[in-house]
């Protein structure tokens, strides 16, 4: 196809002059005969396109054919609906279509049948005299000779038929046969009368054939009309999508400008609040963007009320107003473009909706790291058809047992539907399901006594149970004690509905007791946390315990759990025990002991045990969680909230059938599930060992708690978030430590309960991301050395902090800074001409001159952009594969930087 015609896609616009030229060629009688007499008209339209090209109109045969179809469709609409015939091409189309020779194809072999037999002046007799080959239908003489077949085929292919002497005798032979029939009295037409003697059968055959042909054509035209309608609708949808995309780009650019304005405003405000005290203030645009990013993720990190928790600040402000930053802008692990992307995502939180309440806006603006990672995965899942999609190794789902579950859930006993299942039921759960759950927990939790069905409440997941329990045992602004790290979604379960906070009891990652158990939970740590809560005025109402633990996969012994429950009793705290992973212990040498297996509970009225299907039975999508408690008041209160969190009757029936099938659970599902989990865990841990990554080796749950601290320079939560985004850029989702409120940066949860080829690809992408992080760390080290050498030059009065100071400033809370560590230094704008092409500098600005400092910052930053070729090397096309969302912003910034 001619390159000049490629831009004319299907549905593109034709000028009036082009349409006139097309109609002149298409309305030609020879073209019409050829179109009507050929099954495939592609060559005809290709020849029309060739003739148009000679006239300077560059169109393809497909485009010509589609245009004619659309014009015929428009003609039929006007004619059938009796509309005003104001279309400029209606007369031309009417003349061509009305006077078109009625020649069609038979479906029997593709031969040509002359339909204008009914329109001939002489009637049937004259038609038969001129077409003796149509004398009869039958085996002896089909009326469709080979000569006609060859002629029609040659006409449809636009190739002349070569002369064949062997077929010259076919026409005389047919005439001889007809003369013999006439002599025998089997004539097809009478002599001299001009009427057809056997006109009835022939006319009926032709009429029925033509009627069928006309119906088929009408059907084809209706299908074609429907197809064109769909194409028009698709064109409209594409146009609407394009308009939305343009509007989103405009809004995106406006948010970017708002972000930059906010960053510069923050600089001015910091400079004003510092007063006239001189300070050393290294500032960069990346730092201010990171400040907004940290604000958007503040709900996922430990609060400042816990002195043992190390905050993940983007900046650390000292008592003299000094802003410390340990990240140069040239770090590739978290590039400025990625920080800008994160800021843009968090920018909408600054724009509350007028349609929502304050609480509604708070819920709308809330997005923790776990939800953000899953949203990225849900929008671009990896599968066979999408090999470049995201591998999810961050969401705790068991994807190893679909075949076992599919076989069991499709059996006949699962398909029962009773009228009672389709009606309202008990909001605690149907009685038959609670009976089955009571027997199930009695057996698999090894309870010394039979559990009662009246003490069980069933809701749509453990998240709903957490939310409802906090609502009925706590008042707004109350707090629940929880050891950290912990499953981060619990914070939203408690806060979004009930406005209940979590008070952390941080666990140290170092093995302080030398017992080989990092993050070891002890009663003494709980006592310290409860005393600190009292000092801070927090009203602690309960404690949450997870066994096996999430994300540590720690399995607590009966002695340890009993000590924790006794601690709760001494402090009159409700003990919410989450045992949702109790059947995922895949090591035969390790035994899990449920709280329900204890002979007696220290405080039965304040002890509540949760369990669900999502983890142990690999059914995260089948939302069902159970709670066992002997507190009847709590059961009654939860029943009042059950209407908001009920489960369909058919689902309850299926779960009951599944849980009471003890033979399938104990002999088929659990052994095979544990075997697969053990194999997947071994594969992941072996790969981590080859990468020299330490981890907690625990034989339970669906994940591994791995230590990536050696890749963080400096070891800050900001660097951890950059590492998480680097993994996401390489299309693999992990869960970083701050999503679990871990007190030490650098820990990640890796889910291994996935197919092996997914694990292989995910680990490959993790290696690639770690390689990039190592390279960026090396570049940063060279940056620090370069910066130090620049500071030692004559005339330079500013200096960068040392490595140790950088680490300290990036990880320590503000109150840990000492005023003696801060030195007052004069303000000077460095000369950027001596820097390399890929390097930026940090500015030391004097806070006593805010306006001059801001202007010099902006001017120097512009000068760095103009003098650097980093933007030239990192083109938008290269960045599109890494982060397509900011490609448009990248282009705009690049164009402005070149001005």
C-alpha cells in the first residue's frame, strides 16, 4: 500500500471531490456488471483505487469498498424511512442502484443466472430462444454449461478465457438435444404462439430461486448494516475515549503545577519559620516531592507517639530549622519522575469533595501501600496473554490448590438450593452452618470440650469481624494494643468504621535474647507498651494476637499464648486472637496449638477467637470469617451488625458441605496443600539464599519475612519506599515493612504460595531490581565523593554531611537531634559549570533571606537542567517502558527545559 494512503483508516473522511470521482468509476456499467457477477469483488475495488490514484487520490481498495457500503446504507435509510431526500449523492445512488443489471450468483457452483428473464420484452419464449442452455433442469442437461462456468469465472477474475477448441461442440450438442426433445413432444415451449408451453415449472423454479436470492441479499445487507452500525458506535467510543484522555492530560498537568507550587510554597514557609538564625539547609526538588509522598502514606507507618518506632521521614527538621536530606537527585532507584508520580497520586487528597462529609473525604483519600500495590496488580495482571503484566508476590493468597477446590466445589452436593437459602436468615449465620463450624473447630483446634454453635458468629470475612468487634467493645478514639509489625489492613478495619486507633508494641528485629528469634514477642514488651499508653493518655481496650503471625509467620507455643492472655486479664483487656493461618503449618515436626485447645482460658468473657476460609482453604474470594466467643453480650451486639456483613444462603450451604466433609479435608486437601506449600517455600528460600538475603525461616503461613536492609543506603523508610517502587517498576509486587508498621526499614514480605513459573519470573524481576538499586547506590557513592571534592575547592564555603550524619539524619526522629551537632554555615550558591553532565548539586541557603533563597534555588535548578544532558539521554521513549503513566509529563518537562 502506498505510504501516503496509510493515514486513511477505515471510517476516515472523504472530500466531496473524492466521492464524485469514486462514484463516476463505480457507476460505470461495466463495473456494475462485474461487481454483480463476481463473488469476490476485492480486485474490482483495487482497480478502482488504482484509477483514483492516477487522478491523485490515494485510497486503498478496502477504503473504497467501505465507503460504497456506507453510502448504500445511507441510501437505504433515506429510501426506507421516506426521509427528505436532501442528501447530495442520493440521486446518483438511486440512478445506479435502480438501473443496475439484475445479475446474481447461484449458490450451486457459482454460475451466473440471468434474472432479467421477467423483464425481457419477449417473455419466456424469447428468453429461452436466446438462452437455449436453460432449456431444462436435470441430470441430462443442467442448463449450466462448462462454457458459462468458464466465462463467469474469467469475468470475476478479470482474466480473459483462453480459446478451447474442445468445448466448441458443447453448444451444438445442446441444440441437438433440444431438437430431439421437441420432436418427441417434450418441448419446453410451444411453436408460434409466443407463449411458453411449460412456462409454469420453469417460472416457478426461477421465481423461487430469485426469491431465495433476494432474501439472502436482504439478510446480508441487514448484517452489513448491523456491522456498520457497530463500527460507527466504536468510532464514537474511540472519540469519547480520546476526549477523556485529553481531559485527563490537562488535569494531570494542572495537578503537576499544583504540586510544584506546593513544593515551592513549602520552601518559603520553612524559610520564614526559621527566622534569622543561620543554618545549613540542603534542599532539592525531590525532597519536597517526597514530603508530599510521605504524607500520603502516613497512615501506614508507626506514629510519633511511639519512641521505639523509627519514623520514615522525607526530611528531618532540627530545633534550628535545618532540613536534612540523605538522597541526592541523581539516585536512580527512586528517580525524580517516580517521586513526581507518587506526588500526583497523592495530590487528589488535597482536594476534598463537596459531595462528601469530612469522614467521607478522609475515607476517600485514604490509600495504604498494600492497597496501592494490589491496585497496580489488578490493573495489569500477568498471564499467558499478558507476559509483561505484574507478578503479585505481595498479597497473601494461596494459588496452589485451585484444581483440588474445583473438583470438590463442582460436585452435586454443592448445587443444592433450598427456599430457605433464598430468604432472610439469622444474621449470625444459618444454624446449620454454625453447627458445622462448631464441630469443625472442635476437631481441628483439638478443643477439650465440644464448642457450642450459639457462641459462633459468621460474617463476610475477618475484616468485617475486626471492624464489628472494635465497634462494640471500643468507643471512638479508643485504642487497641497490637505488636508490630502486623497485618496493615487491620488499621483500616478498625479506623474507617469505628474510629479506633492501634497502639503499637514494637518488636526489635535484632536477636536481643540470643534465642534465634528476631521480632520475639514477650510479656515484658507488652507491659512496656501498656505503661507508655497510660503515660500518653491512650485508652487501651483490647489486644490483638495473631498465631501464626502475619507477617512474621511465627508460631507461638501454648505457654506463650497463655502468658499473653494472662497479661490481658491483668489489664482487663479483650484478647482478639486471629488464627486464620492455623492449618497452613506445612512442617510435620511442628504442631500448632490453638487457644481453644487450652484446658481453660484465663478470662473467657474477654477472649475471642477468629478463623476464616481465605488462607487455610485458599478461598480468599469466598468471603467468610467466623468468631468464637463465650460472651453472649458480644454475640448479641454483633448480631445487630450482621445485616451489614451477611453472607448469601447458597454460599453458607456450600461452606457447610465443605467443612463437614472431614474425609476430603484430612485425606486429600490438607496433605496435598501442605506438600505444595512446603515445596514452594523451599524453592523461594533456596533462591533467597543464592541472593544472600536473610529471612525468618518459619514453617507456616504463605509468605517469608525477608531482610533487604543491606540494599538500603541510607537505611531509611524513604529508601525502603523507593525500593518498593523499584520492584513495582520491574513488574513485581512485594509488601514493604512500613506497610506492616515495622519499626526497622528494609524488611519485605514475599508470598510464595503461587505457581512455580510465577515464582521464577517474579524472582528474576527481583534480581533485576536489586541490580538496578546496587548500580544507583554506586552512582550515589561517586556523587558523594564528587560533592566532597567540590567542597574542598578554594572559595567553597559549604560542605555536605558525612555518611554517618546522613544515615542518622534519615532515620532518627526530630527529638533525637542535638543542637551541638548543627553548625551554622554561610549561604553561597555553588557554581554548576564544573559539575558533570549527570550530576546535580544540593544548595545551602540562608534562612534569613527567604525570597532571595527561593529565587536562587529556582534559577540554579533551571541552570542545571539546561546544562545537563540527563534529559537528553533519558528520552520519553526509553522511559515509556518503565513507567508509562508519566510519559506525557516527561515530554512536557523536556520541551520546557529545552526552551
